[in-house]
């Protein structure tokens, strides 16, 4: 049997997500960038991706963007938790109020 190949995704959530809520996204790396929490990591299949998106909605978080990470770019831009980018407070509104490069808020 051929090995299962996972696809990596970046999932952008509005505001800073607390460490407590980030616990619901085990296996994903989290960083804060431009007032958004960015989850990044491998996802087994489409069902698992939909499960992540359902969890975001169930937690009352605002989804901004989902992007498949090109193969070979999985290690770029990741940082470990505890990098000072996370707040201990529940989700806050975006800090900058600026639109991302794709025009989404």
C-alpha cells in the first residue's frame, strides 16, 4: 500500500487566539501576523480539513482565509508557540485593521 500523503495548509483566523483555544488545533503550528492567528500544518485529507473548519466555527472564531501550502514550503515561516505572539486573552479583534495583501480583512 502506498503511504498516505498529507497536504499542508495555512488557516488565517481574525485576532489573537488564546493558548487555551489553540489546544483544539493539536498538530498545527500557530503564529500571529498582522492581527491574525495563522495555523499551519499537515492535514490528512478533505474530511480532516472540514473538521478543522467546523472546529473554528464551533469555537466562535472568524475564519479569514484557507490556503494550501505549496509542496516543499512546509517548513517556511513556522515558529514554535511561546514566541511572544500569543495573548492569554480570548480572541481579540485584529490589531491593525489593515486588509491583507489579497484584500480580505
